[in-house]
């Protein structure tokens, strides 16, 4: 029996309607940019397994360090205890984060990083005897699948059954360079009518909205405006963090720096699940008190797992290396060339790019997970390329180490896809 058929017996997959999509692909091996399935077929992982494995799968620098770490200290409770991997990671991460970030709070995934950011913002105001219970977020944003994260997300297609239990959230459009005055007017109105605790946003690129991109200057103006009203700004860099936009963090492109940042995905170089919510000293100070109840009473069993911290530390070393920085520049310029070439294709309505994130929209009408998506997905898989089209968008977010030859193969498979539409 194949893994694919045994899988069907007991497993329930994420974001899947099993009746419509009964089949899975069983992967037995991953190395660099290549995934190998149980029949021995190779696929280029052109989305870096959900934007995690940015330095390549089974990266030896990362796996060797974690292998060594697991023979010394596997795990220890992080409430009241600490360890070297967490301390070293904190030093390395603070060095590359925007200069105002000073404290790190650990959890397990992007959604919990967001959940903690939301709780920090609510309790920050509460600890200062100010009741602020409403959030602002961008339309079409995605922040995760736990309740707080779902609430601030604006991609509500699949959240219907839960919406009665959401936090109160007001939404504003993303800045496109032309709607600036309209957004600030709307913001002013929302701020005057509500007690806004925080503004949460995916800076520059909205991943789950099919890599929608927005204007850095416009975002900076929004952040500045929020700050004037004491609204905490929470940058969800779960997707954009660790080099994907060309800088270490997307927040590097804005003059106004976030109060709180959410990090996960590429944080651990694709090896282990972990997340961090970072914040400024000012946020931390609002919880620092003689009163126990003013502390942040949130904690996950595997907080700051030493193996995950070690993977993250090795990942940051990779990110900072000349080798990876050169790869980021190379992939960015290859995408630019491809974008210029493909933009005039009659089946392409637009292209966009931020750093190593490239997306093109097809000139067709379709729903998000409709039949076109399936047709494209199977086309790419047949060609040995793993891409995950969303609606009418095809995007590439490959590991930085993808070779020119592999990139050519990805580009060719996209060109071929345009011919079968
Ligand atoms: C993926 C993602 C999340 C959720 O992370 P999980 O680890 O899947 O819970 C939150 N925010 C953004 C921007 C993401 O891309």
C-alpha cells in the first residue's frame, strides 16, 4: 500500500475539503530545493514549503547544529528556566530586528505569535488603566487561524461559522499610492468613534491574499497617524520576515517602526515549528510591576524549545552570510527579468514583485480555490514544479538557494501553463 492510500485512512489535512480533494502527494525526501515523492519523482519546491525552507531543505549548517544540540539539551520548561540557545538567539535576533525591538516572547506558530501580539496590545492599555478593545487591520489581510488571528484577518471566506466570536475589528484598504487621503480620512473617523488598541498589518506584502503588494510610503503615513493616537502598531512579519523582501524585515522599508512584531515561518529555517513575538522596551515596561496580575500570563509548553532556538540561530547565521545575501540579489534580479518578459503576454493581466516574492495575475475570472487552480496545480506537478496558485495568481517564493537552472525550469513551467489556459 502506498503512503498516499494509507494516509486516507486516518489523516485530516489542513485547509482541505477532503471530498473534493481526496489525493495527497507523499514526500519521502527533501534536499535543497527538491522534494521527492514516493514514486521517486522530483519537484522543485518553488514556494519553499509555505515560505519556511528559505536556505534549502535539510540545510547541513542547520541540521548539524540541531543534531549536536539534541544530544546536550533537548527541552526544558521556559517558565523560570533559561538556556544557551534561547539566550544566543535573543542576541542574534535583536541585532537584526528594527532597532526599537528589545524583548522576545516565544510561542509555536504564526497564529500564536499574532494572538500574543493582540493580547500584549490589549493588556498594555489595560495595565495603564485605559480600556481599548478595538483593532484596525487591512482588508484581505491574513494573520492565522486561532480566534484572535481570525478576527483581525480580512479573508473571511472560510471563517463563517466562527464569526460570532470574533474581536471587534475595523478594516481599512491597503495604500496603493492614490488612495492616501481616503485612507487617512477613514482612519480618523474609525479612531474617533472607537477605542483602538492596535493596528495589525502584513507590511508590504499580503501573502494569503495572493501576494498583494502595497506602497511603503503610504504604509508609513498610516503607521505615523496611528502612533499619534497611541495606537500600538503590530507588524505581522510571519511571511515577510528573514530576507524575503530584500531586507531582513519588511519593516526596514518604513521609517516608523512597529511596537510589536510577529515572526515565524522562516524563523527556524524550515526545520522546526517556533514563533516569536518581539516588542519594544516600552511595551515590556507596561507589564513590569509589583502586581503579579500585570504580567503576561500566556505560555506554551514548548516555549523556546532549545532545538528550535538552535535552528533559528543557524538560520540567522545563514541569512547574514554573504552567500545568502548574494542569492537574494540574484533571485530578485532573475524575477525582474522574467517579470519584464512575461508582463506583455496576452494571458497575463499584471505582474508584481517585492524582493524574491514574484506574482502574476492571469487574465481570467476564477474563484480562489476553483477548478483553474486545480488544473494549474496538476500542470505544474506534472512538470516537476511545486507551485500553489491562488485564484488567478501564480506566485513564486522559492528558497534563496534555488539555482538558475531550477529557476529556468519554474519560469518555463509558468510559460507553458499560459498556453493551456
Ligand atoms: C502563515 C501566516 C500566519 C499564520 O502562521 P501559522 O504558523 O500558519 O499559524 C500568520 N500571519 C501571516 C502573515 C502568515 O503568512
